[in-house]
C-alpha cells in the first residue's frame, strides 16, 4: 500500500503535467525583455530574430498596462498587473509597433530580422 504522501505527490505531478500553462511558461526562453515602468516601455525599441519570444514585465507598483499590437491585427489583450508578464512570439520579419491599451501614448516597437 502506498502512503498518503506518495499519493499526494502523484496527484501533484499529474496536475503539473496536465497544466498547459505550467508547460508553456517553463519551455519559453525569451530572447528579449522589456520592462514596463513609469508609463514607459524600456527599452522602447528592440530588435530580435524571427522565431524569438519577447517578454514584457510590469514593474509598476500599482498601475496595470497592456501590450497591444493593434496594427498587426492582434485583438486587445488583457491587462498586465504589477509583477505579471506578457509573452509574444515573433514569427515574421518586419517592424511591429505596439502601444498600451489604457494609455495609447505609451508606445514601443519590435523589429524582427
Ligand atoms: Cu499603460
């Protein structure tokens, strides 16, 4: 007979394997990082390679933001709250401007080569 704690470990492992979010977060290695702080995207302009993933991190104390590639045809994404991140894969070459949904004056651009 297995102990209760052994059963618990099996259940936890099963949950980890079944969770698509856990798998995705672990497998993605961002090629570039953008910090969101004081109503700015820093750096405001970045260049990555085709196939790269960029990670935005909201480092504000209280303010939420979003990273919206509206010109690329993306639907408006959810807000990123302090401490949260947003990941986007770039699979085509080009220059992709974006802005914050709630604060359209916050802009950035990703160049993909
Ligand atoms: Cu914003």
